[in-house]
C-alpha cells in the first residue's frame, strides 16, 4: 500500500480545509466521512480497512515492501510525534501480518521538521530502528543509524537495497557532513551492486522518492540535478543486476523508463498510488482514491508476472461501510502486455502518445479513478515526458518551450508504498 499518512487528529466534525481537524471555533456543521475525506490524510479507520482488505485478498504474502510516510501533511510536529506515528502504523501492520517479512523505508515526512533527514545519525534513526529491527535484523544497525538505509539479504542470490532517497530531496535543508554523497549512500549502492554483479545475483531497489519529475505538475522536480543524475547513472551501470525498482511519494500511479546512452530502455521505476486520499494543491495535482498493490513474480527469475492494483471508492465507503476494496486493474491484462519489462513499458508509453483511448486508461489509473480528466497542453506533455525522461535535462528538452524547469520552493507531499508480493 502507499502512503498511510496517519493522522491521529482526524475528526468527523473537523474542517476539510484544515486537514479535518476540529477546533472549538470552527467545528464543521455536518459530519465528514468516518473513513476519510479527499482533502485530508488517513484516519486510523481507513488504514485498518486497507489492511483488513489486504489480508482478505492476500492472507499470506511472501513479503511486504513498505515505502514510508506515516506522518500527516501538517506543520509544527516534533520527532516524538513522528516516532509515535511510525510506532502506530508498525503495530497495525504487525497485527495483520505478524508472520510476514516486512521491509520498510522512510518517507520524507517521517522526520521533524519534514524532509530534513541528516546524513550523520539522529534520534529518529535510532528509535525507528528499534521499532523495525525485528523485521530487518540487528545486522542492519550501522547504516540505518547512520542515515536510514540498509540492505536485506533475502536469499543467497536475492538482495533488497532499501534506500533513504529523502537525503536527496531538494527540500532537505539538513547540513550534510558530505554533500557529494550524503550518508555515503551512493558508495554503498555501488558496493552492493558491484558485489551482486560479480556473483551474478539479483538486487531489488526500494525507496520513497524516485529520480525524475512529478508527472501531474509540469517541471516539478524531486532531486537536485547532481543527485538525480548520479542515481540514474548507477541505475544504468548496473541495469543487468537490478531487477525491481519500487517507489512511492507521488500518491499517484505512474512509472519512469530509464534508458542507456543509446536510448534503449534498461529499467522501469514503478510508483504506486497511496492509501491517503490527501489533496495536493500543486499545479495539475489533486486527490486519489485509497489503494494498495500486489506484485506477482516468477519465483526463479523474479521477473514480474503481473502487478495488480486494488482500491476503494472513498465516497462509497463513507456511505456504506460494507464496501470492500476491489481490483482496479491488472497491469498485464488491462494494458495488454505480454510481459512487464523496460522494453514492454516503453512500448506502452510510445502507444500512449498517439492512442487517446490508451492514454485515457492510464489517466484513470493515475488518480485511482478520482475525477480523471484528460490533460491537455503542457499537462499532457508533463505526463508523457515524466514517464520517458527521468533525466532532468532530457525532460526539459521534451517539454514545450514555455514550460521550462522552475525551482518551485514548496513543502510538498510524501508517500509510502506498502506493496504485497506473491
């Protein structure tokens, strides 16, 4: 699932314009939904409903990838609040999937102040490690306490590289000890990938923020160019070793194609949509229906077999508490794919450029059926250029000349992805 953004202060008599929080002076005259509101973050009831349905649909997942963001989109919270929110969501997952391996990472809101993850240890790293060490193992302490990342050896030839890409977020104003390689994470990536390459092993890369541009908001970047480019260069260099690349943060359902210098697709980055329905006021953005995703894979090759997204219509759930989550779409079937590979996803993208019906289908999935509207002009270009060009220079060249890259200094969203694997 993506983006819990658990808000303990959500109140059915709260004001949607104020994150559904209730104050004595502005109590909402009419109750809003018990399971959430499209303007606000997740009440506990919504997260519990998501986990309940995930357990019904897939009672015994092989693995859960949980890609962060447990704190709501609020200001003026401290690290005690952060750890408390992560503790609550951790306990909820434990209560539903206590016999499942869970591999979590930080989202950019999982720190106080939001986004400002340091590269030289902190009390949050220490406390959250103690919450998660029963999943990830005591041996991951050193890098986790240092900068919030770790490696998990799943089997003799399969490794999960669990990164803290919040270090590269352009709204991170922490005073790094090493600005060229915060936390030594790039060097760590290359060490893990180089060893796996020598041993002909598989590495899955999992994190919160992917390189590239937010597809719904023209020219809205996540990382400074130097970090963005270095991450992509590592991805291309070790593209034959890296199998999956799983991210969150967008709150939307999209993907990025990574190409080598010859222009051939060598990797696909998947961004899963969120559990929180929170409304982003970024240009071209909005809300989404709550969702989670199940990945089916070949146990020998770890190739994707299918990726299925489940969702609930929040309005229907609020009107009828018996509403269950249902299959929104199968990536393989609904996009008519023979396989889910960089090449096939690139072919899908090329078809979307000229096939409006196919592009409309993607747009429907992009917001998980929340008020899908076909984008036009620069907003259409932003969608397609974001998918094809996670490299910022190439994205800029792809966009119309009146949509040049801008440095928009806003404190943005965050996402957590909780992905069930079969």
